[in-house]
C-alpha cells in the first residue's frame, strides 16, 4: 500500500470510529449500555462501591489518587519479588530498586517509559500481572478524568461529577477489553506470538551458531499498549520486532488503535454536551496539527540523512536502479519504509503512546524536530486516551478567555461563564508540563550525572536530554535511544516528570470539572462567541501553537534546529 493510500484508509477508518465508537462511549458513560452488567455488578461489590452514589470532585480525585497509589505499590512489589514468583521460565531475578520504582511509576502514569530491555528484565508474571494490567487501568483513568470534565460542562448546579470507580470499571470492561480482545486475535492470526512456553533455543551446527529466542504473551500486550496509548513494548525493539508487529496490516492496525479512542472522544464530548459540532471543532484543531507535523516528518524522512550525505554515502545507485528516492532508512525497518515510519512516529508522539517501529534517534534533525515538538504542544493532536481531550479543553478555556478580552465580554464556553477560578485552573494545567520539562532539562545538562547519560555530543546530545524530559512529562515514553537512562540519576529524576506530568494536571482538571458543574448555564446571546465555528478553531489553533512556540523555541533552537542548520540548510 502506498503512503497516500495508507493515509486515505486511515482517515476512512477513523471517520467510522469517530461516529460509532464515539457514540458508543457516550452511551457507556451515560449508563445506557448494560450488556456486561453481570460482570460489572460483582466488581462493584468486590470493591465496596455503590454505583448510584456520585462523588464531588474532591472525592473523585481522592479515589483516583488512592487507586493509583495502590497500583504503584503492587506493581513495584511484583518487580522486586519476581525472582521468587511463578511464571518466570527464564529465572529472571528481582528488578533493582531504582529501576523498579521508575518502571512502576511509568506504567501507573500511562507513560510506559522503559529504561530496560523487556525480554531480558521482566518475567511473564511481571509482563502480564503488572505491566499489561496497568496498560488497561491507567488508560481507563485517563478516560475517566476526561468524562468527568465533560460532565462539568454538561451539568448545571451540580455538586458531583460522577463516580470514579464506576467510570474506571466501565472504561475498562466496555471499551478497552472488548476492542483489545478482537485486535489480539488479528495480531495472533498475522503471526504475533502469544505463548507461555518459554524461550526457544536454536542451534546451527554447521556454522557453530547457537541462539536463544525469547517468546511470551506478546500479542495481547501489544494491542493494549497501542489502544491505551501506553507504548511499552514486550521487546526492547518495540514495534520494530516482528514478534510484536509481524506484518504491514498489524503496523496499520497499530496506528488505528493508537488514534481511535482519542479521536472518537471528541464525538463523545459533543454528544454528551448536546452539540456534536462542538466536538467537531476540537477534532478540526487536532487534525490540522496532526497533518502539519506529519508533513514535516514525512518530507524530512523522505530525504537522505544529512549525516549520511556528509559521510560521502550516496543513494544515487538506488535511483539509477529505478527504485527512486528511498529516504532516510538509517534505523528503519525495510518492511515499513521511510514515510510509513514517519507516520507511525508522529502518531505515537502526537498521542501519549511512545511506541516506535523505527529508531527516532536516527531520524533527520527535522524529522526528530517533528517528533519532539509534537509532544511540546501538550499532546493535544489528538493526545492520549482521555488526556488529549481534557488537555485541549484546557486550551479551549484559555482561548475563550482571550476571545472575551478582545471583545470586552465575560467569556463563556458551552453556556458556562469562564471566570477567574476557571482560567487559573486551566492555565495551571497548561503550564505544568512546559515548566517541568525546562527545569528538569536545565538540571540534567548542568550536572555531571546528567551529562554522561548521552552517547552523542553537541546539539544532538542536548536533544537527547530534552527529548527525555519532554517524553516523560508528557507521559509519552518514547526516547532518543542515544541516552543511557538506566542510571540512578535518570531513574529518580524522571519519576519527578512522570508524576507531575500526570497528577499535577489531573488535579486541576478535576477541580475545573467541579467548578463548572456547579455553575448555572447562561443563555446564548447575539454577543456570545461561537465555539463551534471556524473562527474559534483558528483562535484555538493559534493559542496552542503560540504557547508551545513561546515556551520551547529557545530550547529547540539549541537542539534539532541548530543541528539541521549545521548542515547548511533546512531541507
């Protein structure tokens, strides 16, 4: 399939998903879907929850923090004890304290940052009972927070925003589990490995070569890593490994799985607030940003790497043979090629997924620029499951506030007056990520322990550090692999970004949901700024770009931009 046909097919599939999956998710969280009631009701009894008892934003947030804290402790405990636990055919020992803590925080925050090789570090029990479980529930937490914020807009005069435990259960069993189950069957049918039989030893007696091939419950973890915008792979090679991503179909399906829930949640938003046009406006902003960054990456990667050209290596022989321009294939799978790899990378970094099917450290400077700056936008295009929707809604509130200042009116959004409290909460949620990224980057480049982690010098080495903290704070998890992150310094400092990037944004979002839910709706008037029109789309787009550019341009200039200019040109 050509790159153009891939894009057409992707748009068509996502359009269907937007309409039908989006409508289905609205029905799920409005309580109109009950086909798994026999599974759902016993779960509430086990955790001691009355599904009819709704919570204030404070209780909702407390439940979320308590659940995440318990998940963190259990996950950490499994890693530390895995050498004494079952389902460990490779007899792998306990994970070290710093790495176990880093990994537990990473997966609980839906980041899935991996400073280790999965096939040589984690037992089957750790993969299934810790990592895969967190792939489901951490994604469900993000969806729950987005739904709580939607209720803040849709309700009026309400002291509650739903029940966290109900939203968590319903997101898991009605949305994530069914889709993951079907997708896993497709992956297995395509050649994805799913077994508990242990490793395979292969001996080539003639050549005297012996090889141990790791196997495990791979396909099932692969689909939820993508669907939940998690990204952590069973293998160190992630989606470039044929056991995880065996064919072009699974590569395409991976991209669909990553995007389907974040895209569809905009329809869910429109449906639940009573105007699908409102969701379509948000989707338009997401699509424009995604398309722009995909254009940068695909053009950059369809050219020869400047470093390769500087080394005197020519691709003219390929052109002479009628192959045409093959682009920058350094660090890429020949199965997928340059532009499809760029599509995968942008999909992964424009969401909070972080999975890869190529080595982003080997991208051209501008290709790496696209992957890096896509996260710096706040991952709103379309962002992760739940996180993308509530992040762009924070920008939307800032946007209507700016629009109100322009015309001298109290800003309104979906019939709710946006006042000082709402603007402060939205601004806090927007600024947590960039402030954290820049401070942590400054610390790392200023101390010896941070400097020695990079395997490259100059602007590319700086980009590796900047990418690290941008990734963890955006709960993305991808990396320029030219950084040695499995050190006490990076294992500890990265957890700061992981935790702040997750909970320092979720708490203001829930407080905002509570504040909005308590407000009464005001009737639209002739002076009301329409938030479902092209003007709002353009203004929101401008706010996202300006905030990202003003915050990160100096740092990016020291990394990929100066690296590209050192070769004398941008393209």
